[in-house]
């Protein structure tokens, strides 16, 4: 049985990792890196290739049968599911947190489950928005604990934290 | 070290499989399924998703660290390499049989190697064109031996051979 | 003499119907369903095909010589009028409520008239925005009277009211 | 019951007219003017708007409940049927002469019938290609009888015959 | 030595003119008219062609070796610099006020300098936003002094001031 | 008075240079580098930026008031002229050798003149096709005399002759 896990991974965080590990117990997982055409914006600072790299290099996924596939948006919601399924192998279920993604897959008859939400010890939700906010507020000790060691190292290596800070500061 | 293996996989054949197995001895391989927007034409009968499925399901690849990524063409050769690298993780070398792909990657400074060509016992080259020709000529005993057992089963299951025959017959 | 009636029809409401009936007294009417690529958003919940169906099925239009044509936006205002006229038969006048549409047609030398605005007995304007607001506020008794019997039945059949409510609630 | 009639109408000819009249006995007909983005080429000399105008003005269709809708191609066969159905009202059957159109609609589960072919008294098939060839060979007496009186008048008015001749002569 | 000067020129103002004259002392200047696909919006009221015309007709530039090139945006920041460099001759340095443009060129290894900002005698910054605001506030005596005599005449001739006022008033 | 000179400049040759010099006696000339999205194909080996550079660097044009503008094709002939005029300043006349370009501009009411054809002492026509053929046949002494000294030097510098030979040899 195969599951689709759809996210934007801006960036990959512990919530994603826990969810994918959980789903992998039951399914072979195809990870879709959505909005692949987006980068260098406040909401989407990382290029698709960088996001794919975070997922492929992740130590926690080393024993999984993951396949990671970047997919661009279409400018037409009515055809997006058809577009994405034309690029992907057959699958049995879709996991996503995004309400519109859920909506569109269900409209076309797919089985969709809401991705489980995870929180840290302080009850703070692991989410891309939260990670990006902590980065732009220069709380490195905070966001460092919201991502894996591999992702932290990668973001530092590509100066992704400076990029997020610059995008927040300079561009409106 | 990571290698890019770029092909169209119309369909996956034994030449691809031998080449990827060979390259995998030295590299982690990213398999790029090119011309992902193409399907239902004589030259590109299979959808990207079907081609991804052939690669993901391939028994011969079960122990490899493959990642399979479909990539659409751009209508502008000058930006295609930049486009594809924006979607992919970093890589050290590119393998391809396509002269233009080789040309464009080399122009942008990448290390490109020509993919080794393999032949069957009769000296016939394993190539997508040859496989499609044998299918359209209804030589099932011939093309069956040019692809893996998994690919043969998959093509029969999706009635891909009928599709190739119909596209050749009806559409010019 | 032929008139163009340009709207988005999200959804078709009594204001549209009264205006089209009025214009039809003097003109053969081409109804352009604009922003045809949009659907499943708060501002554009209905697919172009659904909007075309509301117009084609409308009992009030049964004796009219209407032709309904969905047209997508272009990402370039300067060429939109040329684009739309390349898809349409010749016409003598354009009716629209949208100021930009009016502006662009007039710039290219077309005769444009502002579409008449209609109100219900309480003086409330019939407009797509008002209908969508009433739907998302679950005032079914209110919005039901702002659309025709056919449109009401159609929206209920496709569960369009639930869609509007979900889009408002879940997606920002 | 509603039928889709899909053609390119380069130009509208007597074969189309006879087929549509026949289908209209049993169905409400939506006429799709395909390849709407094409014009001023040898294979597609007429703009979508001109082709829509031929259909809308046709005297033979005056009592029919036709709706004429121009639809552009997509660069991806796998999503074209989804694209076109997102623009159209629901329909029960598709009529077409084009094998690929037939193929793609059937793949997505639609009921498709081959459009009946009609010939003139000399056994010559009414087809767009034949009409364009007669025009480019300046056999006005021949092509005049392959189209309706309205279409003949329209082509002469827009100097469509000169256009076809020029495109054949000058552009390869 | 060749410099790229990248702006949107909505409209050309005295700040642009002073900066280009200054840069021209040391460089042959290629003027890039960015967001060329935009027009008839509040932020981008003028068509690319109108903006090119302001630059080409400018008396202050008559002795310069300027070349003016309109360039459209891409929907993908990661490939924009590659796209623009595929359209332009080689250059040694980039001047721009836009932080994202600076960011993207620097990421790809180009030498970028922030364009100098100029103010009028009252200390008000010459900027497109300020000029458009003064136009929409009908302060003709103010905006007239923020642009050159040629640009003022051109804007009046094409009724660009009325356009800005209408766009502000009517469209949100 | 301003003239548009429309060509593809694959590459710039003496026929272009003579024609532009001739037209420049009467007009300010805007040179449009057409099919700007094309490169690395047999018919269009050079990138738009390279073609712009040939024109901008040309010694023969040093005293002219040329402006060089690359323009991409549209996939829709009916809107191309509107697209190109939205990017360009006003002009009074169009010079071109391409029959379709002539056709489309005339259809929209522009004054179009056929560009004069020039031949060398042997009566051979200066044309892009002829230059590319001589390059691919390795007749360097021949093609060298069909282009200017600047263009010859530039093509050698970017190894454009090798590129043309490789494209002819390897890609079909």
C-alpha cells in the first residue's frame, strides 16, 4: 500500500519527520514537495531542490522506502489533482495538513487523512510558519530544536537563516 | 557522491537497468524522468506517473538508494538546466544519452558522461525507440525480452502495448 | 446587433438574469464567463463549467438566443481584449460591471455600457459577493431569494453551499 | 441528454452541419471549437472567433439549442480532458472524428462515438483538409459546394480564401 | 564596461535620470524595464512600451549609449536571473533599488550595487510610488516637478494621469 | 519617424547590416530580435542575449540611434502583434522578410515593407540559413565573408561555429 504525503517543507521540521515515520509503518511513502516553483519569498524561502535535499539527506529516513517528488502548482485548482496524479505512481491514500489540498483530492474521489499535528515539550506546534518566525526573530536556540540535526546543519550551510531574515526585513 | 541519470523511459528497458545498476556502484543515483508533460504520443506513449511507477516498482532496483523525479521540459533551452537544478538536490555528475541534454549541462559547467549503451545477444541496441517499434509491430516475444519482468507485467496491465499500437495506427 | 455580457457568475444571480433579459430585448447576447481558470477559492468558488451550466439551464433564458463562452484571464492586461476578441464572434457593444474590464475595452475602442444594478425589495444589491456572503453565513432563506429556482437547485445538488462555507472557514 | 461535438472547424463544412443536425435530433449539443489558440497557419487558418461566428450564424442551426464554446489545447495530453470538462457543463456522450480526442475521452471513462462521415455526390469526403486544399488550389466552384451558403459568404467577406492561398504559398 | 540598470519605471522620474546619468559616466548602460507584462494596475499603470518610450525619448539621455530592454517576470524566482541573462548581452555590474533583484543577482554571483537615491529640494525622495501617489492625489504641480519635461508631456499626451486616478478610484 | 526592423539574427549577417543602414537614413530604428526564447537548435543556435550582443557591438551601427529589443513568440498568432506592440514604443512602419510577420502586422493595420535582399559578389543571398549552412559545412572562409568582422570575432569567441556543427551533427 502506498501513501502520498503532501507538504511544502519550508523547511522540513520535526512534525513532518514524526508524521512520515508514523505513516511509513503502514505504507510505502511518496513525499510530494508542493509549490515547487516557489522560492525566495517570505512564505517559501527555500528552493524545491533544497527542500528535496533536506528530505533525501535526513538520517531519520535512512531505512525508509521514501521517494521524494517536487511538484509545481497549477493556476487552475480544478485540474491540479489530475496534473499531480499524471506525474505520480498509483497511491491508496493522501496525507496532508492543507485544507484546500484535502478538498481537491476528496472532490476527485481520493481517500484523504489529515496529517497528525505534533508539539514540542512546551506545547508549541511544529509548523513551517513557526520555524520561519523563530528564524526571522533570530531565536536560533528555539528553531534549532524544531528541526532535525541534519536540517539544522543544512540550513546553516546554505545560510538559509540569513536568507529568511533578509526576506523578512527587506521585502514586503 | 551523487549522480543524475536523465532519460525519458518510454519505456524503462534493460539498457536503462544495466546502466543504473552500474552507476549505482559508485554513486547515489537521482533518476530524472524527462519530458514529464508528454504522454499519448508515438514518441512518448507513457505518462510520467506510469514511467515513475516502472522505476519505483523495479525488482532490480530494490536494494538501491534511488530517488525518481519527473521533470517537465521548458520551452527555452537556455534556462532548462537552471530550472532542473532548482528542483533537484546537489549532484556531482550527469549521465545521459541525449546529445542536447549533454550539451546544455556542459555549457553550464557540469560534468557529463555518456550513458553506456547495451545490446542483447543478437547485438540489437536496447533503446526506447527499438522497444516501441517492436511493440507497434506486435513482436511481443521480442520486446518482452528487452524489458524487465516487472515492466512487461506493468505494460500489459495498463494495456500499454495496445496504446502504442493504436497511437501508431491512428494518429499521424 | 450583438452584445457581449461579461461577468464571473459566482454564482449566477437575479441581477444577472434581469440585466441579460433586458439587454436581450435589443441584442443577440454572448455571455462571457470570465476568470474561467478560477475555482475553489473564496472569491471564485465555482468552476467555469458549473457557471456555464447555471446559465445554459436557466429557465428564464429558454427563449433567448444566448451563447455562453468561458474565457480565462491573461497575465497581461494589455493583451486581454485582443485575446478575448480572438475567441469571440464580432459584437457591437459590451456590458460589464467591472471597472477594469470597462477600461480595457474602451482603451481598444469598444463601446462599453455599465450593466444596470438591481436590488431586492429591501434595497439590497444583487451581487455575487452578497450571495457568497449570505451562503457562508448560512442564511439559506436569504440567498435562496437572490438566485433563480434553477440556480438554487443546482447549487444544492453540487453541494455548492457547503463548498462556500468550507472555503470560508478553512482556507485563508 | 447532452452531447459534446468536438471539432476544429477549419472551416465549418457540410459534413459538420449534417452530423450536428443528426445528433441534435437526440441531444442538446455543445459544440467545442478545438485548438482555439491556433490561427494563421496552413492547418488552422481561421481564428477561433471566426470559427465560432461561422457556427453561430449558420442558418441550418437556427432552430437548434446549440451552444458553441472555443477551447484551447493544453501542452499535456494527460490533463486535457480534465481541463475541458472543467470549462463545460455536464454531458452524456462525445462525438468526434479525431482518434486522439476519442482515445483521451475514453481513457477517462467517457462514452465516445465516431462522428459520421459524409460525402458529396461524387463520393468526395467533406473534411476541413479537403476544403482547405480546394481553396488553396483556387477551385472556388468546388469548395463553395462543400460549405454552406452562410460559410461561403463569411469566408469571402473576411477574405479567408486569400488568406488560405497566401499561407500555402508563402509560409512553410 | 557594461552596467545593467534594472527598474520598473512606473513612471520614469528624476531619480532614475540622475542615477542613469551618473552611471553612464563610467559604463555603457543597458536599461531593463522590469515587470514588462504588467500594466493598468495601481502599482503598474503604464505598459512596457510606454515605459520604453519614456526612456527612448528622454532628452537628458540623447548623448548616451543607452539600450532599453523590456523583460517580463518569471513565476519562479530561482530561474529569473538565468532567464534575464539569456536575453541580455554580457554585463559587468547591476544597479537596482529592489532588494529581491539584488538578492537574486548576488546569489548567482553577480556584482550588484544599490542604486543611489535622490531627493528634491524639500527632501522628498524621487520614487515611482511617490509620483503615482501625487498623480492620484491630483497634485499636478508636485508630480510635474518629479519627472522630466519629456515624461510630463508624454504622460499628459497618453492621459496617463487620468489613468492613474481612475485605477486608484475604481479598482481595488 | 520610427521603423521596426524584425528579424531572428541567427546570426547577424551583412544583409541585415546593409538593410538596417539603409533604413536608418530615413528612420530611427527599433531592432526586434524575434523568437527570443529559442536557442541551441539547428534553426536557432544562438541565445537572444548573444544576438542582442552582435547587434549592440556592431561597429557599422556605432553612429546610429538603434535600440535592440528581444521579443519572445506567443503560442497564438492572433495576439502576437498586440503583444509586441505592448512592449515597444510607437512606430510608423515595419520592415521584415518573414511572410507571416508581414501578414500579421498588415492584418492589424500596420504599414509593412519587405526588407531588401542583398547578395554577395557571386550572387549568393545573405541569409541566416545560408550562413548556418556554410558554418555546418565548415566553410569558414565562406561564412566569414557573409558576416561583419565583429560578428565573426564574436562567433569564434563563444565557439558558436562549433555549436552549430554539433547541433547539426548530433541532434535530429
